[in-house]
C-alpha cells in the first residue's frame, strides 16, 4: 500500500468517525430536549450558541453524508431540524430549546 492510499484510508476513517459522532450528538440532544423539562432560562449568549452549534452540526452532517448509512443520516437530519422546530412551539421553548418548561417546587 502506498502512502497516498493509506492517507486516503485514514481520512475516510476520520470522516466516518465524525459522521457517527454528529449523528449521536444530534439524536441524543433531540431526545434530551424532547423528554426532559427545562427549569431555568439560559442567557441570551448560551441560547444563540446552542442554536449555532446545532446548525453547524447539521451542516457538518450533510458534508459527511457519504460516510455512513443513509437511514442514520436521515434520522439525524430529522432530529436536527426538529430541534429547531421545538423552539417555535412557544416562548419558553424558544429560550430553553426544550419542549416543556416548569419552575421547580420550593
């Protein structure tokens, strides 16, 4: 195997790892935001940074789509888009990114 072939194989392995990491992040993050109740509003900076991070993960996933199973790709893209759809369901959801919000009992 030449150096060029081993470099291509190494790059393909890294892209495959990145693909699966992005899929896991998007799906687990969606499930976390869907199933758990938020108890406080984040700062404006944190809200914007989480939205930018989610958008960058979806873009990165689209860039690495050829390195993994199609079903997992579409599931992760749907989870990424659904995280933005959750934010459109209400004022508390816009700020927290979670589907439900409540204050903890005192």
